[in-house]
C-alpha cells in the first residue's frame, strides 16, 4: 500500500503558473498541485508547505522570491507577513484587475461553458489613490491585551497596525484602532456618503444612531448593522449598471418586477429614480431589520412593496401561482455562495423576460449561469468592477434575456 504523501513544513522551489480563485496561485511539484499565497504568475519562489491533508494538492507560502515579477510592489501592509485582508497587496493595481479577469474568464469557461473575456474596471479615483482609502466599513478585532486590529492571516491573532490603509480617511482619523479596548471583542465602524460616523463596540452603538446614504439618485436610511457596499463608489456604480441594463432591455415599470436579496432597497430605489415613482417592484430580504429599512426607504414609490422573507421561501410561494406576466424583470444580488440550485430552478419556472444577476463571487456566479443559459437565457452584457482593491474579491453584473 502506498504511503500517504505529506509535505508539511517541507521547503522546495517552484515556478508559479497562474492565479486561482480565492487569492492564491498555482504551482506544481513532483506531480502535485501546490497552492501558494503572496506570489505572482511567472515568479520562481522557495516555498514552505503549511497545510497538507494528502491527496492531489497542498498549500504553501513563500520563504524567498528567487525571481520576482515586474508587477510585484511593496506590500500595502508594512508587516505584510502578519496582517490579513489584503492578499493582493503585493501586486501592482492594474495587474490585480487582470488577475481577477483571469479568474472570471476561467470560471465562466469551466463552470458555465461560456468563452468570454471581461475587463475588470476600476472604480473612480482608485488608480490615483493606488486603491487605498476606499473602505467605508471596517471591522476590528480586540485581543486579551485590549489591542485592536485585523487578524493575522490564517489565524485569530490580532495584529496591531498604525494605519488602516484601505479605510477612508474619516475612519482612520477616528483613531479607534490606536486605543486600548479592555474587555472588548469586536469593533465595527461605518462612514456614510453623507458624512456620518457610526461604530459599535461589542454591538453597543456609538456615534450616529442611523446612517444615511445617497446612491442612485435616492436617499437610504440604514439601521445599525444593515448591509451596504464597503467601497465608497460601489453603491452608485452597481445601481447605475443595473439601471443601464434595465433600460437597454426595455424595462417595463408596470410589470411584475422583483428585487431579490434586496437589502435596504438600493436597486429598487435607483429604478424608481430612473423610471418614476409609479414603478411596480417588490423587494425581498431575509433580514427583518433591512426589510423594514427598505419599506421606509421606498415609501414614496406607489407600487413598491417590501417583504421580509428568505428569497427561497418567497420564490416557492410565487412559483406556486405560475409563471410571471410578460416583460417582468428580476434582479438578484445573492450572498457569496450564490443563488444556488433551488433559487435558479424557481427562477426558471417563473421565466422572467429579463434577469439581472449581481454577483460578488465569480465561481458561484458561473455555476448559477450554466442552468440559465442551458434553458435558453442569453447573456446580453457582463460588467465587472474592482470594488475590493488589494483583495481577490470583485463584483460582476450579468444581464440575461429570454
């Protein structure tokens, strides 16, 4: 019987081949795949294996870059080997976007059978700021000594940092990360587009009681903890893209329109701003708090409804009444895990004429697109935006018609 291979703590030299989903890179050694962090395609590196569960692959980190890529730059964290949350922080910003486009292209081809290269676009101002100072939402962890900061990569150890390089200046200038927080576990900070600061210390609210955001030509009031895009330009970019896709397909404001995983009503509000307050649309959100926010945010839209239900349950009820009437548009903005088989099956039963899918994970998106395109939906546009510079994350928006 062959002995199980285990390379834990072994050090060897590899050449990096390509990027993989999840912010890691692919190399090969003695017939096995080695997933390596903090490298770039084309580099030659000496790596140490930190995880090996046997099988066809293991995970490693570089201990020495022997041949560096021209796209390698000084990491945005001075103690880059410690702090997490910026796994692409060692890569030139324009190259980061190319790598994200590589991941999307491979995902579409592998999981959806779609041959397409989509450029991942920068948000306004990011190139000038080198992708720094964009986060309007920050989470800090606190250790037993009262020090606040991000976790060390792949651990729950808090790393003290003097600067919050990715945060907007208003959050950094608040200085919360520089203070001592005895007997505290977690701190969350939010800064709004209207200039408000709100933070919670172990869920105890400080600063503004409600955050007010402006996007898509509308005002949105958020309860503490309600979801909002973290990039300061993200809400506007995504809302404008959704509206543009709707206009391109002859959106009917009087049809049965739905905004699934609708949060506090961003896309419904943006559509009302573009098509008028007679818009008929139902926003569906599992969080009761966010659904109540949406109800208040859309109160002036005559045909708007806010439903506090998981999308799966709502679609089950809707599908039990048959398919939709003509010219219906459904927007879905699911979590990172994607819409999934159940939701996609219900959407196919309902058969909306236009589907707009907003995705924060390219592989989950690609898996969901396969049954949709197999059923006859045609992709009219795919747009992608780098709304998380220095990480492997990005947003993709797809317009599908039938």
